[in-house]
């Protein structure tokens, strides 16, 4: 995998609300915050207070850890079926206020990207209307969890639009093989086909023009304006911290100092710090995020020595790197490699 591929995996891709929903599901099963976040480097307070998107690698560590902890390979279905339309922010509000199901699908097609940057959705009309889901980045061992979360969550929105007893969702074609727990998928849809080349979910054409239970033109206009604003931000990466993080991820050599970054942005260090503080972050937090992501990827995906990894991350003293890594994850680099590789 090239450095560019690694950078893509470390870019922010998912709104933290979906990680919080996973944490809430785990708490409902009796697990403590310490158990849920063990070995993920995520801070419970920051996770629940800051709206910074999670990187693919951050989400991957959290999901795989929770699936193992809960001993539940269909955990994505459980989380998705607990997800309310309001959890999707302006997107959920716009879909809920749409005049009918067909309009809501067009809203989902246009605006789903601003809540996550992993898949795109394409609404195809015709005798058998369906939504096709395309992966922007390879989902790998998170494919089943994330796609189940997406479709089960969509079912909840359909229920809010057309009534809980609606059978608008008539067939799902899943882009992964069937498992011994495939009976769990009947909770989403009665007709499931596995091992397909692309995720598609088909809707009953007769249901598309039925007026929505929650249609509201004024609310729709307001929600769409907010969706357009957030979509623009997502497409341009307009926040200052996102811009700084993206530069750090692309850095080939040693990571720049705060003064170097401030000079690059044509501002004083004090102004640079103030801009980041206004977005509830700091340069040290961004550096730590990038170093953590690079360190875990190198430990999981390569056979580089701990000394080599420490050097690549800018640590002259390997023992200092090991101490810092243990503070992040509660494990030494060697222990982490044995657990997650």
C-alpha cells in the first residue's frame, strides 16, 4: 500500500455521532466506558463533546474491539436499528420533511456524503427503483458492520416517513457473503441476497409517491439550506483544523513544528493557536492523532521494527516512543502488534 493510500485511510471519514451510537449500544449491554474504549486511544470526554470526524483507522479500532467485546458479529444491525432519524442531523431532518419517499431518496443521494466520506449513494428509478452504494475507500473488515449500520439506519428513516408497518424496503443485495448469523438480516428486510458485487436496496415503486407522514415544506427548505452548507464544507475541507490535519497526513518527511505550520499559513504562532482553539482542538492534539494513526497502521500492516517506526514518527529515543504509545493505547507497541495484527 502506498503512502497516499495510508493517508486516505487516516483522513477523517465519519461523523462521531455514529461512534457514540456504538458506545451507547455497548453501554446498554453493560460495558463501561473504560472497557469500550480500551486500546483505541479515544478519550471518552473528547469523543462525546467534539464534532471532529473520526478517521477510518480510529473507527476500525473501535468497531473491531466492540465486536470482539460483545461477541456479536451482527453488531452493525443492532446499532443501526437503534438509530433515529434525528441522529443524521440536517440530512435526517431533510429526509423526514420530504413530501414522499421518492423525494427523500433524492435527498439521501445528494447529501449522504457530508455525514460520512466512505460511500456514495446513487438513486436509480425505473420498474425496480433502488439505491446503489459505492465504496469511496475500501471498507475491508468493516464492510459488513458499516453497510449494516447504513441500511438498518435507513430502515428507521423509512419507518418514520411511511409508517412503522411500511414494507417499502422489498429486497437487499449485500456485497459480502452469507454467514451462519444471516437470519439476523430478516430484522431489516424479508428478502436478502448475499455475495453480490454491489450493495443495493430495492424499494416498492408503489410506495414512492405516497405522502410522507412528516412532510413539511418550510422545515424541508431550512434543512436543505443547512445540508448544502455542510456538503460544501465536506467537499472543500473548509475547517482550519481539517486543512492542517490534511497537510500533516501528506507530509513525507518529519512532521513540521507549530512555528513552521504557522509560517506556512502566513500567520503568527499565536493566531495559529487561536484558530485551532476556536475549533476545540490544538496543534499537539492534531500531531498526536496523526502519529497515533501512522503508528498503529505501521504496527498492523508492516514488519518494520519498533526502532524504525519510532524513527519514522520523529522519535529519536525508542523508549520515549514506547512510553508515549503506552499512554495512548494502554499497550506497548509490541503488545499492540500481537493483539491487532
